[in-house]
């Protein structure tokens, strides 16, 4: 009987990240499928926070003699996953190495072409696939009958038919295995409330050009099943909060209404976080608040209506403002995520985004949001556009070494390329925009102590700003922006009689 190791590889970006203490929920879900439908021994190895992970594996591998290694990865951790695959193959060439997750699923052929140590790639939802794959490995069967994978067969790469998505509501993210060592809290909320994660739906009905969402088919779980799982989580872990990991928690009006009603009727007395879209029915925010919603995040993306249309976001700037107003009126904390250097975007469009951020971040229940350059991820419409425009080189491969000085300079993961149309937004403009945002954060008032405190915090949390931008930070250009910001605030205050 085979032994299976499910591994999250070392991920440098998670160290110090708000999600650092979250369990690898995707692996817990897969373990749930394997434990429920097979008798194979399955163990989760979380190496995400272990820079010296080879030392840990050197002790573990001889003890457990795994036959199968299932490795998941996001694009920023793909090279660590490849290193891991090569390490376990070198330790034992007979083991089967399978990779999955949102990154590898979108570039299976690229991965199998360049990384000989990887035997198969799972694309689509992995629950059913991992069961069939494990059974085939156990009897040394052929992979060709398994839906939802790519693998090598002699000198060619075979991609099987897509697997049917699963509506199985019986597999929990949080209840499979021991996750007690993780200390997760309700996200984007000023009070530290212990929490665990649940999913009430999978997939997303939106078609934004930059998104690499793996589940293209949107489907929801029964609200009663969701509530039953939450009750079990509260009983097992003693938590007082829930983080809903749905990509589009508020997408289905009727499902949202039913779920909120079930939570209210069940008197769960839990506080929770979710991700939303700004075009959700605003009248349901009150139901969410009654059901326990205390914070949420949403994709603002751009303050330019022209750019929102270009990226197929499907929302308007007016909807964004109304949504934030609605959340603030109810005391629901809201965190916006925004981007610049989107297709067709010019500096004036990005300035509109900064101005919109300034406006909504002045509200009492709006948390400071992100303002980041647009990153290219595999499987997105944006990647296709970037290849057509030769923003990505003709020889670019997601499986061979890549490091971007521009990404590093803008505090992004260096292995992820930035979408940049040089005729509209050259590198210097991107740099000025990013640090222009920093200047606005450094100068929210005329209080010198506040400026010093914010600047110190920025240096502590983002030391690479100093390393890569010393000449700019101490040049007249940045501080000219700060002084101009002071001047505008002073004029506004005088105009309002303050």
C-alpha cells in the first residue's frame, strides 16, 4: 500500500505576510478526499516557512519511505517546488512526483518539457483526480485513463480530458489532520479573533483578464452543509471567527441570502471575513452584518472607468464608491486592492486610481489598500496579450530561471514579470507612481511625528525600498510630491473652515 506526501514548498513571500499563519487548506482538502475514499497513508508536509527545508526532509524521508509526492505551488513559489521535485527524485528515483495548484495547472506542457523530475501535472479540481491517480500508482497502471492530468508517454506529452468538477460538500478544509499549530485570525479586522477557513462556493463567474482562477465553473455548496461544517470547526478548534476563502463569496444573490439566513437562525455568534465584488446587491450588506460579517476585501483594480472596461471588470467607479459607503455605514471594515500598468493604461489613469484610493481611505472603516503594478500569471488573458505584444520574450518559460529587477524594485516577487507597455508606462513612470503612493501614505497630516512614524514603519516592512531607491527617496522629486500633498490638504482644510 502506497504512502503519499502532500507538500507545500518553501515560499519566501509568505514570511511576514498576513497569510503566514494560515494552514495549507488545499492540501487539507486533498487529504480529506484520500482519507475518505482510500486507505492509503497520507501525510502533509508544510515547508512554506522553512528556508532550510532540505535539512528537515533529510530526517523525514528515510523514516516514512513515501511512494508519491504531491507538490502544490503558486507562481511565486514555482521554482522552490521544482527544486523540491528534483531533491526527492535524487533521494529516490523510483518515487512518483505529481504537481498541482493554480500555477502548474496552467502550464502543464511547459513544466513537463523542462522539468524531467516531474512525472504528472494535475489540472482542474484535484479532489477526484488525486484519488484516481493514487490508485493507478498503487497498481502501476497507465495514467491515460485518468481525467484531468498531463503526463509523459515515451517521447510525447499526453493531456487527458478535463475532469468533472465536484460538488462534494463532505470534504472539509479545516478538519483533516492536525492544524492546531497554525494561528489564524479573522482577516482585515483590528481585533485578533482566532479563526479557521471555510468555502461556501468554488470558482468565479467573472472573466477579468488578469485572473488565473483555476475553477472556471462557478458552483455553490448547500448553506446547511456550510453551517454544519462551521459548527464542527468551532467544536474542534474553539475558534470565534471564520474566513471564507471563496473567490466570489457574494456573486450569487440567492445563495448569499440563504447562507446569511442560516447563519442568523443558527445563532453562531461568530465574526467572519470574505472577499466580495463592488457590484453586489448593497441591500444584502445589512444581512451580512447581522450574520457576523465584520470585514471584507474587494478588487477595486482601477479608478479609471476606461481601464475598468478594458480589463472586463464589469463594475463602475460609482459602484465602488457606493459599496465602500455602504460598508462604512454598517461598520464593516473594507480593504481595497488596486493595480496600475494595466493594458492601455496611461499615467493619468493611475492618478485617478490614487485619487479614488485617497477618497475611500479617508472613511473610518476603510483599511489601507494595495496599489501594485500588474503582474502576469500563466493561463490568463493578460499572459496571451503579453506574449502577443512581446512583453514576455519569445523564449520565456515559466519553468526556467527568471528574475526581474523591476519587479524587485517595486517590491514584487522578482520571479513574476510585470505587464508594462513601454510606450504608455515606461519603468520610470511605474517607479514614480509606486513611490508617489508611498509619499501620500507618509503625509496624511501635517504632524511631523506621524510622518516619521509612517516612514520608519515603511522602512522596517519594506527594506528593499531603501536598497533599490535610495537616490530617489532622498531626491527633491519625492519630497516635492510630499510638500505638494501637504499644500493641497492645507488648502482643503482652509476651504472647509477647519
